[in-house]
């Protein structure tokens, strides 16, 4: 299982970790547990209402000590303070990354961040007023109707976070006397989605929220224009102010598009898209679940920030997760990290993490511009348990890939069907157990003349499972706005710690730019039929033009 990857991370502890990994690769989880009956308690910790059991990992105290040394050598503590204090951590864009300020107590802001904190406080006021007006019905559409539907248009960080939150918070949906407002999320430029959605809605009862930090993103611009046209089939230009809201750092583009200035809620260049769910980007959450729920979300994240910034590595949840990720990726050849959420509401959590981690740490150049000669961010994927057990878990148990794993489970459900939940919990715990223990068969004496013994041996080989596959288990008491805030912030900080140690910038995303630029040329070739592209793209474009002419 041990990797033979050459890494060039020049920390003195790195070589020690490499040597230690030679020993650790011979550990078996069975032996580690047998050797210390307190292992489950020793390698578990609590923070911001979350509980992490990381005892099912191929580690011992030496591993943690070496990672502590690594953190000191990488000056992780200083890097965290620098980020929290508004240092320019996004060097290629010359920007701070102050998503933590969005959830911090504004009265406690450092002097240099007072202006930013005031902007955040004002934006919060706007989120509160807007959400309450729509939620309580004082916001009326052009015909005097109250609002029944919200269409949130955005993509990437302007979509994945609030969508994930909304699905997770569904049990908190207002029931009974209060009005229930439906929120719909449109990201894809594929018009199948927006056309299917809009045909079910009434413009007079609908508010369209256009969310784009840059207000230049193609998908959002095209979907926004379609939605605006749809509104105008039913109302006049002057009525749009009752049906269009913008959330952006580019106010002038939003107002030019036709959004009333008073309906534009701010974003700032010091908040990255994938870290923006703590801002007005999550306005639908405040509308649908109330401003209190939005505040609790922020408080959960702030509690994790507090833990992250105040706790030393051996008890620091984001740091431990970061170190375990690096441990497997760099010393055990794991390229892939799966997040398996045992909760229907958390089924889009892995999608959010995918952008958070892969857009942040999918880099191949160090902060100093030199190419890395070691792996950076892993492939992040995952999904909902127990569904995955009947799909991709086969590969986790018997496949040839080493995948590092996080199981996430809320202890209390939002329903009363205990039998279901007991089975869900049993499924989650038994998966990590099966991965750890595997299945070995008693040796059968092979007798060449006995076909049935040979057959049995073959059968056993197919059924045997190596085990010794590590995993983390993260427990939430229940899915609440607070626990969701803490959970999401936990992964943000994990990704940051890894970036610091890997010496990369987690806050830019230049890799997505080329595709955007090339799509302009391909689009114009589709319009004009001019074949100025590479041969394959020319031929694909020609085939498209023939099948679906202009
Ligand atoms: O294309 C990637 C990206 O820039 C993400 O980083 C961002 O979250 C998304 O597009 C949307 O950007 P915007 O909010 O500016 O529309």
C-alpha cells in the first residue's frame, strides 16, 4: 500500500514522515486497536458541536508528532493568523480571503478590518430586511401578489453552497400558518432546466435572484436574460424592480442589466466564490428558513473558526483532517478522497466540497511560481449513504485504488421512523468496520486432484477482502443550521491547511479561464460556419451545424 511517490516538499519533517510511513504501511488497524484499548478515545475529538473519530487510521502518536513538527516548519499558525487578519493570501489576485469575517462578530473586528466588518454588518441588515419582506409577505409583486417562488440563478460558488444548504435544511421548511416559499436553483446553461422550471411558475408571484460575484459569468448571464424575458412576457419594464434581485460585487453591471440599485446586495473581491455562501449568496436560505437560521449557520461556522484558530494541532479538527489527507495522498498513493454522507439532506455536500477542494487545491504551481513536483489537491467525490453501498462501495472494499474516506452521519434524524434510522446508522458504522476488518478465510489445504477444493479456493479469493482501509467518521448531533455551518467551515479550513503545507494558492482558479475564452471562438464558429479551429473541433462544429442549423 505504501506509495513510492517522490515528493520535493523541503521540510525536515517530510523525510521523517516518509521514513515513518515505511513503518506505518505495515500497521494493521486490527493490531493497532488490539494494542491499545483506549485507541478510539485517544484518536477522537470534539469541536463546535461535531465529533470526529479518526482512530481507524494508519497512524500512531509518532505520526501526529511529526505532523505537528511539519505544521511548525510550514508556519501554519502564522498562515492562519495572516488569513484571519486580512493578509494578502491570494497573491495572484492581490487579495485577502476574508470569508471568516462574514461570520465573525463585527464588534470584535481588528482595527484594520473595521471597514470590511461594517460593510458585512450593513449587508446582513439588507439580507434580513429583504428576506423578511419576502418571507412575511410585505414584498409584493407588480400585481400586488405575495411571492411564492424564488429562482436563484448562479453557478459554481454562486450556486453550490446555497443549493446544498437548502436541500439539507428542508426539514426546517416553514409549516403551518407561515407561508412556505419555494426556492429553485438554476445553474446550467442547458436550457432544459430553466425552460422546464419557468413553465411551472407565475411571473407575478416570482422573484428572480441573480447571483454572480463578477456579473460576467456566461451561464448566469444567459440564464438571467432568459428569466428577465420571461418576466417581461407578463409585466412591464418598470415592474421588474419587484421581481429582480442581484447579488454581486459588480453593481454597475447588475443595474445595467435592469436590476434596481436598491435590490443589489453586495459581495466583495475579498470573498472567493466557493467561500461566499456566508454572504447574501445564501439569501434564499434566509428567505426560506428565516434570518435566524442564516445567523445560526454563521454562528456554527464562527464556532469552528474559533476552534481552528485557538487549538493546537493534536486537538484541532481541521488540521487533523488536513494531515490525514496529506498522509495518505503523499505516502500511500491515495489520489482520491470520498465523502460519504449518511443523510439524505446532505446529499449535495460532496458536490460543494468538490468545488471547495478541487478549485482551491487543484494547482501545479507553487506560490513562488515554480512547478510542483508532488501531488496537490486530491480528486474529491462522494454521495449519499446507504445508496453508495449498492454502487461504488465495491471499489472501496475490493478495488485497487487507495481512497481516503470521511463518513458523515447525523445522530438524530428529522423524522420519527427509528427503525430506518437505526439501520442507516448501522449501515454507516458497519461500512467503516468492514473496510477496516476486511474478510479473510481459513487456509484450505490445496489438493490438485480435488476440483471442488480448487473451486472453493477460487471462490474464497473472490470473496476475500483485504481490509485495513482507513476512514474518518464525523458525527453531527443533528443536521441544523449551526452544525451545517460548523461542518462546512471545517472543510474550508482543512483545505486551507493543506494549501499552506503544499505551498500553493487555494484562492485563485486560473485553470477555468481557458475554457471560457475558447468557448467564445467555438461559439462564433457555430454562428458563422467559419472553420478556423483545430480539425476535430471544426468537424464537431460542422456536424452540429448540419443537425441543428441556425
Ligand atoms: O468559473 C469558475 C468560477 O469563477 C468560480 O470560481 C465561481 O464560483 C463561479 O465561476 C461563478 O462566478 P461568478 O459568481 O462570478 O458568476
